[in-house]
C-alpha cells in the first residue's frame, strides 16, 4: 500500500517512489488539522532510492524501500509526531532484495 492513515495525527501519509520521503496529506475529515491536501513532507536522511510500501501504527509509520542493486532493501521507522526518522533496518539478513514488496503490522 502506498498510503496509510495515522490515528496519532489524523492525517494520511503517502510514499514517493522516486524520492526518499513521506508526504503528509490532510484528509478533510475533521481529524488532525482538519485540512485537505498536502500538509508537508518528511525527508528521510538515508541512501534509500524511494519508498514503495508503508504502514502506520501508533506514533510511527514504517516504510519499505526495496533497494535498487546498489542499496539493500530496508524499512525506515518514522515518528510522525516528531516528524523524524527514528530507525532504519537493513533487510538483507532476512533475505530481502530488490524484489521486496508488501508490509503489514501485527499488534
């Protein structure tokens, strides 16, 4: 999924497959800031080429970069309230490569 709704902020987040960033959007549902459209972006300071999947849980959004042959597949963890990267996990140790797709959270 290229979009996720954060219950913590009441806003949506979408991935950017061409750049390593999350774009925050207002949902116009009276949640969060109650606005519609693009509210801002969170640029991730990693070498990942772009993001293809994400999932939201609590104050965090987890996003997947599949790698591109020069970078390994990885998951970045973003605190959406603080608007910053809190962790990056390289997925090569679990066998993920440039074909990595799909994310799911289980609580």
